[in-house]
């Protein structure tokens, strides 16, 4: 993979470099030389990032350095790709012009510059400007967006909600991805914001780590401070199983999962593994169901057993389901479990990139997950997809900010509403 990525990157760079020479041609020789060194320096930096990723990711103290490398490397690749697209447009234009000239040898083609710059130079310079946008945007997404936690409030009406639970509040957090954190002070501020909601219960809907339980070593004390009247209920996400690591043996992988489960117990969280809990106020009760990861997309695992979690529960009781992957809702919950009133998911992160302005909400992830962020309803059943507390891969967020959700349950047969 390293060899393939390196070849692709160098091929892209050599192509883009041809356009760079045209774009910087008006500059003095020293300026041209600086740009050339910067151009190839980014290439070397990106390749070095691939080499250093594994050793730097093992220690919390080196993660800030890793985040800088990942951000610059990703911005470099995206920027040069955009630059190459501009060059491709110009190459196609010149090819069509060449074909036209060969087919019409007597026609007079406009070649004079008329006092301005040539089309090729203009396109190269426009491409160079465009290529800087990812660097600016992704840098801002790390410095500002990564920990710009937002509290989103939604009200959901459930026809069979017991009177004692009218106004019951739930704070949902998802996709912590502790292995990606690089700013402890900022994360601590986010944890305080969770506690400041003073909800009746806290739900965590999976992906506590990127791959390994040891990623929680420096964060266990902080997340142990989460508190609510009815505690923290949690489930596992696809990253929690260590499926994306080449383990030395099956025993090592199994021990990693056991360690992660033990960590959640040590933090005081109630981890639900294909099981349920009843919450009782006075003589009224609701059921909280939690299952292991169950994904209907790609290679995401189907470890969860909702039938087992639902076993022993009367169909009339209000049921809230914690299931990490939102694709589970339409694939199994809606067709097979009409008694699940409200499902809580995460997983998508909102792609950590998109647009949310007023009623406008868009992210590339919507083409893979139709239910990718916020509240969805079909009949009397509802799904809430949290945009995630943390991040993975790109250590920031652009447009889709980290989320702390507060859901207020109300009784009655009314549409789910937003606040």
C-alpha cells in the first residue's frame, strides 16, 4: 500500500509540477525557486508521514505531531489533486484546439494574447490558487473545528411514554475515538459541557477508541467524571473490536476487547452487550436496549443480536435502542421490530465535512448513509444519528461540528420536533 500510494503521489506531483512552472513563470527567479522547493518539500513530508504514522500514533505525547503531519499531508494531496484537475481541463482544451486546427487548416486560430495572459497561464494560476484552499480550510478545521462542541436539543414525542417519564432528558455522545485526541484541555471542556446538561441519563453509542484499549489510558479518569441520575449506558462500535489491527494472535485481539470492556466498567459505565436494562420512576418503567455493532453497509460487522436484547420485554413498554450503525434502523429495526420507539446511533461523523446552514444540510456521507445526521422518523418510530464527539483520520472538522445531543422525551401522539 505504501508503494502504491507513493507511486500515485509522485505521478500526481509530476503532472501538477508542469502546471506550477507556468503558474509561477511571472515571478522572479528566487520566487520560482522557493515555490519549487515548497512543492517537492510537501511531497517528501507526505511520504514521511506514511512512514512515521505507526510509531507516532502509539504515544499520547507524539499525537499532536502526528495530527500536524496528517493534516498537512492530506491537504497537500487534495490541493495537488485540485490543481491537476485544472491542468487536465487545460490539456483537454488544447487537445480539442489541436484537433480543430488539423481539421480546419485554413481557419485562423486566435493565438495572440491581446495584452493579457494566455489561457494556459490563467488556468495554471487559477489552479494554483484553488490548490491552496484545502490547506487553509483543513488547517482551520483542525484549529477551530475539532473541539468546537455544539449542544443540539431535540424533543421527541412517544405515544406510549409513561407519564412519569414525560420530560425525561437524555444526553447522547458518540464516537469519542480517544486515540485521535491531541488537546486534553479542549476535550475536558467538552466533557464538562456534557455534565452541564444535567440530563437524567447519558447514552454513549460506540467507538470509544480507534483500535486499541490502551488508547484510553490517558482519558479514563476524564470520562469517568460523566454523571447523570441514571448513569451512563453504552454500547460497542465497529472500531472497538480491534478489527482494523494486525494482531499477533486471536488471543491478543480477544484480550484487547476484554480490556476495553473492563475500562468501561472501571469508568462506571453500564455497557450493554445484546441486553437490556429497565429504568423505573415510581411505578412506571422504560427499557434501554443495547446491542453490539450491526452494520448493513460495506464490511462493517453484524455482531449484534437485537432479538436477544429484546428477549423478555413486553411489546407495550417504551423501548429505546442503542445501536452504533444507523443503517441498522432500516435494515432490521423497522421491518422486524415495530416496538422499538427510538434508536440512537452515531458512526457517520457527518464525514467531518459538509454544510449546515439553517435548513440546508449536506455532506458526502449522505450518498452512503441516507440517515447520516440528526432526527429521522417513520410512523411512530424514530432514529437519532449523532455527528460524533471526536474524529478519526483527519484531526478536525469542516462544517460538521462535534456534537452533544440532548433529547427530551414527551408523552403523547405528536410529531417529533426540534428545539
